[in-house]
C-alpha cells in the first residue's frame, strides 16, 4: 500500500461534482485507487444491489466522498510535494557532523532522499555531498544534483525556496529562530536541531512560530533521547511509580574537549564561525548547547519545568579559545520541592560519562549514555541487550543507537499520516530551562523562571555573514 498517494486535481474535482455523467469514470477511478491502497482481497465490491453483499452506489458515493475529504486534508504541497507515490525529499542547511549524522538516519531508516544542501562553506558542502551521495545510492536514490548545492549567507533562503519537502536545520543555534522562520514561511516540514535558540527572545520567537505551524506542518526538535526505546521504558516506569515518590535527582554530563575546526590562514570571522561551539552567543554556552539533552530529559520525567535554580560555572582549563565556560554546577528546583543537582565539564581526557539518576521512596533509577539503564529497589528492572549477531556475540545495551533513527521515523510518519507533530513549545521550554541555569551561573545568584522570562533577554552577535568571502 502506498502511503504517498494523493488524489489528482481531476479526481478531487470529480468528488466535488459527482453527477450521472461522471459516475462511471469516478467509480472506476475509485476502484483502481482503492485497490492500490488495499490488498485485493479486502476491497469491497460496488453493486447496484444493496443485498448483494457488497457496497451499493449510495454507500460508495458516501464513503468515497468521505475518504477523499480525509485525503484532501493533507494537501500535496503540505505532504510531499506534488509527486504522487514519491520519495520525500530532504534539504539540510548546515552541513556539520550532527546534521550529516541525522541525515544518514533519514536516508537509511526513514525512506527519505537527501535532495539539497546548504552551507556557508564549499568544503562543508563537498564533504557532506560525498557521504550522502553514497548513502542515497545505497538506497537506490539519485545523487545530489549540483544545482541543489547552495553556498553562502543566503543558502538557507535558497534551500527553503527549492523543491524539498523537509528541511533539516543544523546551523549554529543563534541562527535557529531566523532559519526556522524561513522554513515555516516556505511551508516545509522541519527538523530543527537543539537548542532552539540562545536567548529568551529567541525562545519566544520559536513559541510564536509554533502557533503558526500547529496542524499545518510537522516540526520536530532534536531531542532524540525521548525516542530511545530503553530511555522511554525507564521513563514510563518512573512515571508509573516504580521508584515511588521522587525525592531528588542527580545528573551529569562529563565530556571531553571539542575539536578545533579553524585552520591557519583563516580570517578571524571565518575562524569564529567554524568554531562556533566555543562562542557564547552563537552556541548558547555549554549548558545550553550540549547539556540541554539532560535538562530536557529531567523535564520529561518530571512532566514539569524548573521553578528556580542556583548555579555557578567556571573557565579554568580550556582558556585558549572562545568565551564559553568549561564546567557548570547547578541545583534546579522543580514543583513539589524536587531538587536536581546537575554538573557538567567539557575538557576531560581519557574518560567521560553522561548519567541521570532519580531517587524515590521505593528505589532509584539510573541511566547512562554508555549502556547501563536500570531500576534498583522494590520494583527492579534492567534494560536488556539486543540478541547476539555474527558481528557481536555479546552485545551490550546501547540506548542511543536507535534514538535518532526512531525519532526521524516518527517524524516522517507524522507527515505521511497527516497527524502533524509540533515540538516547538516543548523545545522552547527545555531551552529556557537550560538558559535559566546558565544565567544564574553568570549572575552568581538564585534565579526564578518568572524572572528569566520577564527579562526578555536578547543577545546580538558581532558576526556579519555578508562579509564572509
């Protein structure tokens, strides 16, 4: 059954103007379409005789009209262009490592073709094209045409104006509100990487755009943890009371340093853009850009956002580049007086770990990026590893391995079904939660949610993309 079928304009008009002269043609077209969409054995016969065990003409007209009305709710332009039974076409703006990784999942796991690329730099475009052309071909798709490679400060404008169905935005977070607005105006479905913005005004802009797309376009935000089968099961058990009443929680994101991407001879402007993750305004700082995954997870488990936070941060080890901090220490307070301690680093060598623990009246739950996902106490549970394979005789639990593939599949399915997802408000709330901790650390005092939101904080970068040569 093809889930990409959409009625042609002639067929749609026929349903709206059914008359005696049109009936035979419409009836035949509906039969053919009905049979394409269902196995032959389940298709009902259309008969003039209501007692013949099939569908009489009155029932046929009623069901056909209703079926077509349902199909027309998802217009060709909003679903996957005007190409009946076609492969959805993806355009990626921002051709770095994360965007390319997500694109790989779209192509290999969600039946999507990478159709267009946009970036400031030619070498980034070329590198992404080489990898994604190979993936396209492995799935029987055509390679990316040179005319669909958009370079420079206006590459996002050009990409969203092209014939793509889905736009993946993986540019530096500072530009996310601007790029999202362009994609929304172009009526594309959108996969927006986290964080959704780097300041309060940006988050409010995201929330405004969320109201515009509701019921019209599908928009996901890149919090893939929520789609990990192991993490989803752990979260479900916690929310259903497996560890009892939650008293407190502990999380940490102890990570190593990031690679430098700027090369000798680059202008200061190009070097700053290449190494945007070390720039406070472009990235949002470490707590917002990287650690936000755990902050979002805490919100998810507790079904709430933080009310206030105390925090501190420092820049003690990585002092040779940028202006972001290299460690954070925070204590968030959630409704019900649940305190959550969160710590992060971004300078370690030879060891790293990401973990979240919830402590309750009946036990505790613990999850790591590296595989251990379990509950200890009254209701013990352990995530099981996948079955052995020829390549892995003793596989381990890998909770992140299916997170991104499951997320992009759910995203594409939401478009195919017309049951559009809108994750912008959730994305803005999690981003604001991380910004709350960041701002409290900058100011060295406790900060409340209400104070942050009322501040209407706005950051402005000194990066002028038009001057990039």
